[in-house]
C-alpha cells in the first residue's frame, strides 16, 4: 500500500486502481494523522487543522463526521487497511506493516542520498536523489491553508531543493554535466535566494567548460542578494568565485559520454 499526500491524496494497492479521497476534509485529516504517527493527535488540534479560520460551534460532532468519512474511505478495497482509533481524547492512525507514505519515502531517499554524497558514493547519491525529486513534485493539500499545512509545505520545499542540490552535486562528481546543470537550474528556480543552489550551478558550468557562464551565475547571485535581501554572498560563495578566477585550480572534467569514449579507447 502507498498513501500519497503530495498531489492528489490517494491510496494505492498493486492490484487496484488508486483511490482518491473525495472528501476534502477527510484528505486533511488523513494527512495530519499520517504525519503524526505513532503518537496521534488531540481532537481539538485535529479540528484546528481542518478549520484553521475558526472552529464551528458544533466542531466536536463535525469532527466525528469527518473521521467517520475517513474510516469509510479507508475501509474500501482489498487487504489490510488503515484504522483510525479514538483513544483518550486523541485520534491515532494504524497502518498495515507494508504501508508506505510518499512523503516518508521521499524524505528517506533524500537523507540517504545526502549521506552517500558526503561519503563519496556519488552513484548511489545521484540515484536516490533522482528518486526523491519526482516524489516531491506537486502541491501538498493545494486547496487548504493554515499554519500546519504551511509548515509542512516549507519542509517539503526545502527537502526537494536539498534533493535537487544533491542530485546536481553527485552528477557533477560523476562527470554527468547534463543532469548536473538541469538539477541545479531547477534548484535555483525553486529557491532563488538559496546560495548553495547557485554554487551547484557554478560547479556544473565549470565542469562543463563554461567558466564564463559560471562567473555570470555568481554575478546573478550577487545582484539577487543585494537587491532583494540587502546582503553580500557568503564566504562559501566568495570562495567558489575566487576559485573560478584561478584557471589553474580547477581543470575541466570530461562529461560522462566523453569518459565512456576514453575508457573504450583505453580498453582497445
């Protein structure tokens, strides 16, 4: 079983078509209950998530109706199903052992990719980061607002940008400049004030032999920071810029296709 909270909130089984939860309020309840496992969530806290602009006068009965609709949605289909339990003024969601959440799968892939990159296992890092990126593409509860929803959206956006940076950096380390540039450009689009994303772009352009373009990216960063935030680039970004000015410090690394051609010639 896979529960998707990003994009259309749905439940998927291998043997069935995805089931999209029709009730908007049930979608919100499912998302909060999924992400609050295993401690569960208090009834009033769950109600505040569903009705962030103020609780209805009969919120307790309205919440019971939402949970009832959620239970009905979860009970459809074959196999072991999630169960919502009311206990001690709290609601808890029990999932089958084989159940997965797209959010948790993406988070695990992104964290493991970052660790692999730090350890120098760039092939694993690239593969896992490339797995996390599409899982995190799409809105989280797009038609709902509220403090909790906004906090989750910020976390997921940061997670996706981090995965994009890992994918770019690991691609650069592997000589795969095409993907390094593509992932870095997307990271900058998603987080236009994040210096580490620009540094990924600078590295990818440098390795592709586009030193002038790498310098242009740095100047773009300076302008964005000065005009929008009123600050200068960090010491890390300044060091990357000074490295670009030193032609002897960073030789151009052949792209992956060139590496493969060179390896073939050596073998023959």
